[in-house]
């Protein structure tokens, strides 16, 4: 691991701390981390993971907007301004899982024809990462379970 990767890892670790504390700053850290890892993956010819980093940058922007809107809604209602996790919306869950399955199958196909050594695992981890990030932005508690699974499998 070179110095640049070490710094990216420290940003990622700090991101997790801010996520635990439910601070919006986590999204800014996630964008910086994704930009840094985009460079790491691209420079090492890991193009699928580089594409995931582009998704994570976009998800970071979505998270900032989503959490800002959520905070504004709570404050307008006269409530506590802490970020709280929402009840899992089954309709969003069904649609997002269906879309994730489609992304998974397309991604594993592309990885398989590009001679990736582990196309199913690579696609599964990438898809889980994208869905977990989306669920984090939606403030669903299930995102924690998904991140745990992704980290253990990785």
C-alpha cells in the first residue's frame, strides 16, 4: 500500500466514524474517498471498481441533498435535527433490488467477457456496494448489514 492509498483508507475510516455519528460530513468524506479510490483502481486497471467509484461520487452528492432535505423537514416540524433512520419502504426496496439484480447480471456478463478472474464475486460486491450506498442515502438501517456483508466478503 502506497502513501496515497493509505491516505484514502484514512479518509474512508473517518467516513465510517462520521456515519456512526450520523453527521452529514460523511458524504463529503465519501466523495473525497471515492475520487481517491477512482485513481487507485483506474491506475491499476481495475475498471469495474473504478466505475463503482463514479457511482459512489454521485451517491455522495445524492446523500448530501437527501440528508439536508431530511434535516430541513425535521426542523420545520419543530423536531430534533438529528439524522434518524427511516422505516424501510417496501416499494423502494422491491424496485431497488430488481434494478440491482439487473445491474448485477449485466456487470457480471461484462466482467466475464473481459476475462475477470471472479466476475460473479466482483459483480456481487459492486452491486451490493451501490445498493448499500443508496440505502444509506435513504437512511435505511439495513444499509449497515449490507456494508458488514460487503466488508466481510471483501
